[in-house]
C-alpha cells in the first residue's frame, strides 16, 4: 500500500503547519482539529490521484471545508452576552499578548477575508495558489485580502502598528 504510506508520511511531516493554518481559519483549537481531521479524511479516497506536491490540494480542501462548515453553522449560532475577559489572567510576554490580539482580530473577519489574509500574509502563499484554494479568481483574492487587511487595521487601531504577521517567516522556513 504505497499510497497509504505516502499519505501517512505527508500527514506526519505537515500536520503542524496544516493545524496552524486550520487554527488561523477557525480561531479555536478544537474547531481547527476537527476541520483538519475532516479535510484529511476527504483527501484519503483521492490520495492516489494527487500528483506532485499534495499540500496545495490539501489546503484547498481545508479552506473549502471551512467555508462549508461556516455556512452550515451560521444559521444555528445564537448570540450570547460578551465574555468578561477581565477575569482571565493577564499575559506577561508582549509577543504572546500581541498574538492574542491579532488572533482575536482575525476571528472577527468574515471567513473569506480571513482565509485570504491567512493564506497570503501568514502562510505566504502566492495569489494564484490562494485563488485555487478558495475557488475564486486572483482578483477576488486581492479584493478579499485588501478588505481583510483594512478591517484588521480598523480593529487593531494603534496597537496594530507594532504587530507583525505571527508566523509568516516561520511558515516559509518550515516549507523549505
């Protein structure tokens, strides 16, 4: 079963990077794990047909499955009172605090804008690859990225000037 071995090797090698992308798309650890599990399960039956580098294919499934999950859950979600974060312990490390602020801002973006920003600026993916993953044109990726970054600037206000993309450099290093 060479295809199964290839799949297992791929998952073992790329699980961390795929989980990070999934987390940035969903904003919650449990949802990210579920999303990645579902995406990988969808890839298993067609694994033997994937030629070349399978990562773009898996990322495409990840993004599309996230949109599907969002559409399915959107009508079932109920508005609740905001959580009182003042009761939580404060974080001393400024880089962790910056990351938390950025993740909270990313979570407030619509799913397509979040996917475009995460794939372009956190993962460092080219526009064509992002367009293929999102199932849209390069122009749509550009407009969604632009709108997402504008919204992030608005959400982050003055604090956003000191923040950097959380894993863009490390994401590129992990792929090399």
